[in-house]
C-alpha cells in the first residue's frame, strides 16, 4: 500500500510538469482548509487544519493530495493525516456545471492506513476558489468503519 501511495504521489508531480507530453501547463492550485468530524451532529469533533494541492491531469481528472493536523484529538484519533485523492468533475471541466466534483483516495494517518470517498462544490470567485466538501474516510469503509467529515476552505490558483 505504501508503494502504491508513493507511485501515485510521483505521478502527480510528473503529471504537473510541462515536460509530461509537451502539453500546456495544467491548472494548479494550492489551498487551506478547516474541517471537523460530524459523525455526531450535535457535537462535531476532530477539528483539523490542512493544506492541499490540486492539479489537473487531463480533462476533468484532478490529483488532490492534502495534509492535515488535528487540533482537538479525541482518544484513538490520529495526530495527523496525509490524503492522496483523485477527483473528477463529472458534469464537465468548464462553466457552471464544473463546480461539483467527486473522488476517492487513500489516507495515511499517524495510526494507520485507510481509504475514502469525497464529494464537494468549488466555485470560482475572481482569483479565489472557495469550496465545501464532505468526506467519508476510514480503515475499511466497505464495512462501515468510517466517519463523515465536513471541510470548508479556499484554493488559490498558481500561475
């Protein structure tokens, strides 16, 4: 699993360079976010701060790694986590329909490795890209070993 995560990360770096296929530079952005676990709606916990990098590979497919540090760590939760996500904009890459995205990825935490799903909305407001995202990550999400997270943040396009 660790090798797979390493290969995915390297493909993201290579895919974001001009030398890859001699294509024009892909769209890239860096951003910051805040989130919380909302498994118990009346008392959100596991607040975290994070940074992410978003790069368009081709068409509507984007590579989306992120790193988060937990601020209030309840018992048994990790101190940090690194996410390697791939997301797609199923309704298109440009225009009003491009605001919605879905994705999946792997998560490496200070307490183990897991996987997850995500969906969100990112709009363009001048030079900013604010977003709202819902994630479901866990060690074995197919068996219900996961928790919903609510994330808000902003991305800044890189030139």
